[in-house]
């Protein structure tokens, strides 16, 4: 069994991994957001201003991912003697997502509005604060958590299972590149299955303040999309989402594993 990382190692490795994936794959995220926008891809900006909203994404990447992995690894460490591994990985990922979303959601609100509205992030920040107050930055918190938890319930147990199986076959801990491949497969499967929840989250974050959608009732949003736009719209953006998260899973979990292995060697 791999030696668990210290909190410091988990924080630093998570920060490096989060920044690496969000910056490198930002254009795909923009395309996905515009495809899911109610106004449609081209009216939301098409391929123009593909890096709109990258500022808040860069600022939020490291702390969000660092907080997730620190919580995830801590939960695994505390529960390892009491809870079966698959359930422990599910619980760890869920607690990690709930915690990380405290940072991730305000970043997502500003970023997605910049991506879909092509306005400067600083202006969107001020307008959100003026019109909706501090709570406006947490619009879509519940829908994000509802999207992220099912995603992580699939991705992380699958990632850990694939790593463990590969490690047992080789008789040694796996390398970072192997973790990267496991991350790509587990991420792609999770992304495809949770796309409707991602569409609902995007609609809630982009909705006009005070509108029915902005209230954040996920089942109602999904039902309204299905009723007015059809089942196909619930899976809008699935191709860039699966591409983005498959590549992102490879970079994110590969970079995390590489950073973790390197730092644990340095501190040992």
C-alpha cells in the first residue's frame, strides 16, 4: 500500500495539479460553456475571446484543488482502518468536493459569465457584488455540489481501483504516467454520465438574477430544458466536456501523482 502524503504535500501537489489542468485546457472549457448557454454557441461568442475569464480561473485553481486533495487524503488516512476502500474513496471525494466548492463556485460564477458574456472579469465581479451581494457568488453552489459529487463518486473509486489493479499486476507502486492514464479513463466515463447535471449548473449560473432558473432548483431546470429544448440539449457540450475532462483527468491526476511522489522523496 502506498504511504499516504502529509497535508503539506497534498496541498502543494493539489495546487500544482489544479493550475496545470485549468490553464492548459481553458479554451475547451470556454467552448463547452458556450455550447450549454441558453443563448446558443455563436451568440455567446463562438470561438472569439476563447480565453475570456481565465483570470479568475488561474486565481482559483490552486487553492480549490489544494483544498480538495488535502481533504481527500485526510479522509482516506482517518478512515483507512474502519471503512472498505471503495466506500472510503467515495466519502473522501464527496467531502473533498463539498469543501473545494467553497472556493470553486465563486470562481466558476465569474469565469462562466465572462466566457458567455465576453465582459471583463473585474466588471462581472463588481456587477455581481452590486446586484446580488456576496450571495451572488454562491449562486449555483448546490447545483455544482450535486454535479461534482456524482462525478467524484464515479471517478475517484474507479481511478483508485485502476491504480491498485495495475500496481498489483506489476508488484510495485505505479508511476505518475500510469496514474495519468487511469485518470483519463475514469474522468471521461464520469464526464459523459454527469453531463446533464453540468448543463443545469451552467444554466443556473448564467441565468438572469431573479429568474426561475436562477433559483437553483436542479430537477426543475432539467425538466424545463427537456420540455422546451429536448433530450439532446441535456447532453449539449458532451463532446468537449468528455474531451476536456479525459485530457484534464490525465493532466490533473498525473500531475498530482508526479508532484506527490517527487515531494515525498524530498521530505523523506
